[in-house]
C-alpha cells in the first residue's frame, strides 16, 4: 500500500518568543517494510538533516529572532509492505533493555508482566499486549506527556503513548529488549488522524510490532517515523523556548492511501 502523508504542526504564542529550538523527527527512512518515494519538510528556515543516536532522521530548527508562531509541515509518499511481520536491523538491541523514567517497571507492572507475558516469547507478548489493552482504557486527556508507565497502569486509563510505555516496561522486566515507535497508522474510513505510537520488541533476531491500542501484533498499515527508549526520544516535535507565555499547538495529519497492484 502507498500512503500519501500531509502533516502540519502550528504553534501560536500569547507573547513574543525571543528564541526557540525545535527537534524534529518527522522524516521516515527506508527499511525492509517501508520505502520512501518522496518526502519534504516546509520549515521557517533551511535546516540540514542529521542522524540521531537511535538512527532517526533529525532536523534541529533554531530560531534566534523574535517570533509569535511557528508552522512546521511534512509531506511525502511511502510504500508499505503490509505482509512483512518483522524488521531486521544492524546494531545491538541490548540498549533497549534499559529502563527510563517513563518506562520504569514498578512491582505492579512486574507482577502483571510475569502473569501475562509468560516467558517473553512472541505468544506471551501478544497475550501481554491484549491484557494491557483490557486493563488500560483508551481515554484521551486522562494522562499527560510526562505520565509514566506505572502511573498510567495504576490509573487504568491513557492513550497510545501510555499503552506503548506500559508494554515496554513489562517487556523489559521480562528481559526482552523493547522500544518506542512513533509514526502514523492509516485506519480505513478515516483519512484525517493524529500521530500514533506503538511498541516493538526484539525476538528471534528481529523487531516485532505490538500495538496495544489497536491489538495489532503486526505492523500492517503503520508508517514508522522514529524509535527510541521512550516517547521523549521519538516524538515528532520537541523543543525549548525563551519567552512566549502560553502556547497553543494545533496538529493536522491527512493520509491518502493507494492500493498497489500485486
């Protein structure tokens, strides 16, 4: 399947911002299951691409003059191999066994993982995915960006980010390398959507996807943009600023699918 993506993020500030830095992970790269046909960023100024520690394509947008808004746009086309279940990559998966503040497993998560994740094989992780989906009700607004896996699990409510963090915490507690994946998921019947997050776990020499929110144990129509230890490593836009007062952020993502001839 070919996906055409249009993603616009706009920030508007009550007061003038004196300076800002935005870290942009908005550009996908080629892999075994996705091929980037074209991709373009529209930014307030030209920015050179670089690669971060996790292999993501990173742009750092620095605005040193006064400004009261920022508009960041990404668009392009990517072919998705819906049949491929896993991805092979160079590099050791061992760094993804490390817990972070957002993915620390407390006693409740460790107990839950042992009860539902079996030995940490694929069948066990699929069962864990479904159990977490049952436990944590999808509830926009119930959590914040800095909500930890333990907090989301205790509250039993959250969004895709929380689903990914709790799965990662459980998998790592079982000794399975796991990472946060950010990107887009096309849902038939809905062309306008938001960015999506899911988890990936290292099994049998490859990365397998586990989307707790949608109970999907294969990537299907997922378009991956970035990966990391948690949300902070892989979020599409993350920045700091001096001044500006209260900020309003509006994001719009439009996905148009094309079924390719076999």
